[in-house]
């Protein structure tokens, strides 16, 4: 695995856990700190999941469609169309 990938993963893990002190806070104002920490941690976690899984999956789907159209064009054929397109 690329060392840059590992470092980016560590930085994201650190940023997700940065909301932990707000989540486990006690005392005056703890409820508002909990809500703020939960939003920060869950937002970073969801953003990371989208970046790591959803964006590459969509790219693979679009790249597959593009390569199929490109191959058909090189062969001089009409690209295969699906109903509703």
C-alpha cells in the first residue's frame, strides 16, 4: 500500500476521534457539547466513507460505460443502448 494512503488514513482517523472529548464531556453545557461533537465526528466519518467507497464505485461504473462506448466506436458499431436511455 502506498505510504501516502496510510498517512491519509491515519489523519482521517485522528480527525474523526477529535470529536471524542466533546462527546464524553460532563458538567455545565455537556449536552450542547455532546451534540456538537456527535455532528463533527459523524460528519467526518460519513464524508470519509463516501470518499473511500461511493466515489470510486461511481467512477468504476462510469468508466465501464465509457470504455464500452469507446470500444464500440473503434469497431464502427453503434453503442448498445438500454431501454429508457
